[in-house]
C-alpha cells in the first residue's frame, strides 16, 4: 500500500463521480433493508447484531476482494483505489448542492425542496428559499467530513477493509441511527459506531476548512474561533465541528429549527454571520472541494511516510 492509490481513488471521484450502475453502497443499503426485516426488535442487542454482521461483513468482503486481486496479479493498491472511488462522494455532493442552489435561484422552490432529498433526510415541505439554502450548506459541511475525509482517512489507516467498514458504519447510521421511536434502541449501536469512526475525520475536516477559509473569502482565525466556541454545542459530536468550521469560514449563521420525520428539533446556532443564500451554497461547494483536495494530499503524505519508515526498518534489519 502507498500514497498513489489514495490519490488515484480521489482523482477518480473528482473526475468521474460515483459509479452510475452497480454501486456497492446502494447494494449495501438493500442488504441492510433485507437483514433488518429479519432481525428487527426494539432492543439494543438486536441492533448491535445487525451492525456487527454488516460492518464486519463489508470489511471481510473488501479483504477477500483485495486477496483475490493479488492472486490475479493486481496489486493491493489497485483494489484500494477502486474501493475508495466507490466510497467517496465528493463530486456528487457538490453536484447535488449546486443543483439545489440553482433551483432556488430560478424560483423553483418546490423542485428545490424535492432535490434536497438527495442531500439530507430533513423535512423540506415547509422550508423557504433561505431554509433550503441553509439545509444544503449544512449537508455539504457534514457530508464533506463523512463522504470525503472519512473515507480517505480510513483508507490511509487500514486499506480496503478500513474504507469498507467505515462506509458501512456511516451508511448504517444514516439508515437506522435515528432517534425515532422505531430506531431509538435498535439503531443505538450503529449511531455510536459511526460516532467513533467519524471522530478523527470530523476534526481533520474542521481543521482543513479553517485553513481553506481564504478560498471562500473567509478568515482561518475566525473560523477556528467559531469551531472552538460552537462546535461542542451541536447534538452530534462530529457534525458540529465541521458545520461550525464551515459557518466560520463562510461567515454564515447555521443551525436553528429543523424537522426529521415530523419530529421538530431546535439546533444551536453556529456562527455569527448572516443566513445562507444561493451564493453561499456555491461557496460551500468550493470549500468542500478545497477540504477534499487537502485531505487527499495529507492522507497520501502520511501514508507515504509510514511506508517509508517500514521500508527503512526492513532495510536496517537486513537478511535473517
């Protein structure tokens, strides 16, 4: 394993986006639905069983694929690049966000609310244009940490199984990790596992968003101030860091009331700026791209340093 597969996987997503057919994440979602129907009970134990089977199964499949590739003459790095390409979602995230912003700008609010479903699961029927833009910016921020930085980081740490396990945990959390009556207990394990696996990626994404603030006319110092002040206030231990970094870098005010499946929540305010507008959706997409490029570079550099150190230790050990 080396830095090159990480860069190759990111470049594939940057240039081609998600696979149009036979997407593994979509297949994982269908498998989750089938297994949930067989295992569901409103208990943490059943939810933990579902989580363990699916996350371990995803990691095992990736490892089997890597070993099968090796027997066919494919280096492990080639498999890592391919798995990363299917796990990353940066290009599609930016595309969907820009589409929502374009619809709001054209005054097609009903279509913008419908298009927002590609970004997040919040109730959009009552949102005005500013509310739709706020939802888009918050979703871009959170998913930059999840769908971009997290996949790259786990690829650098643990190769193909790491990417697959992380993406499985992240997808499971989106499907069953809700606080609704049905999933309050059953989705607990999926939500906690995603929190743990996303913890380092969220901090890395927040730091990179602060550093990249000048790309969107912001101040790194101001963005860092907002993260330190507001990042902990969010109910998610991870999303709050990234969303507050984006709020500070973009000079916006995020947070406030929202609803999921008819359940209304009041999220804390993040940032001191104005409410998001259409141009801020575009700026958030640019900031997301900058964070993605920075994370790919950092992960590749770190992986290369680890590989170099391992080679040096092997050379020092000499033949036995």
